[in-house]
C-alpha cells in the first residue's frame, strides 16, 4: 500500500512464496583408495563430489563398519576439510569397510559406495638378510657356516633358512627347499682347492628374503698384551696367535715410522711373530698387526717400551754470566727411557784441558749455578739425565763461555778542551 497526505491506497498482493534454502545437498564423494594399513589404523582417500549443490563443501563425514557388526559409526569428531583421513582406534585383525559423505550449507549428501573390507594388521614383507654370516671351519672337502637372525623379519615369524652355493656361475641350493631351522650348516663333498661362494636367505610367510653373502673369519689372540717392556740391548719377541678362513695375509707396521731393518717377521696359518734383536730406545713405539682376507680386515696393536737410560736434555743454555759464576738451564729429555729421571749430572771443562770434571752428580732441578770460577777463564759445560737404568746422553755447550763481569758504565764525563777538529774529555771509570 502507498501512503500520502490524503490517506492510504488500495493494496497490491504478491504471489505466494515458499520459504526454503536456495541450495541443494552436494553429490556423493567417490573413495579412491585405502592405504597405510596397520594393526590399528588406515588412511582413506576420496575425490570431491562432481556437484557441490550450489554451495561450497564445508567438510566430510567418514564412517566405518566392522564386518562382524551391523551399524555404521562415525570416525571423525572434528570437521574434515581434506580429501584424506587416517582412521585410528581399529581392532587388530578385524575387517572394516568405509564410506564418506560431503556436507554444504544445504546439508549432508548421500554416502559414497562402501569400500571392500580391509583387515587391520601390520603389513608383511619378505625378511631381510641374515646377520653375521661367516665361515667357522673348513677342511679339504667341507665348509662350516653360521649366521644370525635377520634384523627385520618382515612382520612375520622366520620359518627357516636356505643356503646356496655358486660354482661355475650357477647357484645350487644346499638345504631342503622348505628351509633349515638351525643357524649353522656344514656343506660336504666339495672339491679340494676349488673356490665357492655361499649365500644364506631367511624364509617367512611372504617368501624367501634378501640373501646375505657368507664371508670368511679372522681371529686374533684374545690374550694379546697391550704393553711390552724390554731392556735396551735385549731381544723383542711379539708372538701372536691368529686364525682365519680363508687364511689371512699378515702385515706388521710401526706407527709414525718404518720398521727397523733389524726386524724379522715369521708367519704361519696359526701364528705370527715379530723379532727385533739388540733393541734400543728408538725401537719404542706402537706396533700394529693387520690381518686381511675375503671377510674383511682386523687389526691389533702392542705398545713397546724399551727400558734404557734417558736421552739428552733439551734447550741447554748458559745464562747469567758473572765474573766468577754461571747459571746453566735445560729442559727434560724427550724420552725418559721408560723410568723416572732421578737426577742430573753437571760437568765443566777449561778450554785448555781435555778432561771434564764433575761439578755435581745430584742436581734435581732443571738448572744449576756453578760458583767459584776463575775470572776471565774460558769453560765448556755439559749435563746429562740419570734414571734407574743408567746415565743418559750428555748435551754440551756449542761455544766456549768466558767467565767475566760486564763492565759498568763510566761515571761523570767532563769536556776539557775543544778545537775546530778535536775535543778533550775527562771521565771517571765506574767501580766494579
């Protein structure tokens, strides 16, 4: 109706209107796959409906049904906006089917067609290779091999093992086709001096797993001593028991330097021996034994200490020279000969004489002051270290040392006379 100052007009009536949402529910999604199946969960993926009903899809509803049940139950409590959802809380070894519905502003669509049934269980694979497969014994016509269980059984119990040998590039099964329960096998009736390769595989419900190559073995004496001491001038003998299949190669080395030419090495299939006669301090150090065969390498070491007198003191020098005394200083020897240094011997020699005389034989410091020397005398000095094994190497001053006091500066200097090319000065010598 219209209204003016004179009143209200006749009314006009509209057609009848039904109150309803202008949109419709979306079409049904289509489930694409069920993946990542485990004993308590699975991942469901689907595609969006072909039609959204005129309104944007706001979420999806995922439902499941146990084969042993009759009721569909909702899987997601929160709104799902992605097209993949991991369903959790499943019961192991139960079988489930799934369906998905879409939702928009108009409501929820018809559910998708249900999937096939999927069993909730961890996936199973063929087992991994057995561990530590190696040879433990050989004869001229047989070989004994042992191994351990695979680190990965593929999710199924190990049912047995198969071992194969290759000769002339053709693999042959050494065990029954159904496998062997033990983890050790002796293969007999082999040809002497022929070369064979072996593989071991584990078996589970999914089939034969990855092979493990069989390697040889290397063993070193378990009682190998780590430190060996020998007196200077004596003989060093390092005897080590070894074992390997195939027989390993033997190599002796000395760390940070070459083996002395005096070293004699003897090796067999059961032992190796290193002998050095008339040893000296330079034979001290770490001796490394390395064994190698097809199974790999193994090494061990022995620290050898040659018990000897000390080497020469280091950085020997003369300091603080006075008119009747000098002070000698030095650093300890590089090697103490395998025993604690107990004292130092200090000696002197006048330049006019050939023989040294001992100043002290019981110095326990790294310095010593020699007094009561003749002023103006010229001397040589030397020092050596001592341990329980004897007197060490002497170190001597390279140049002769004159015992003299450095003069003091002159006293008062007075200018007496000056000419155009000369000057006369008068000075007073300082008292010494």
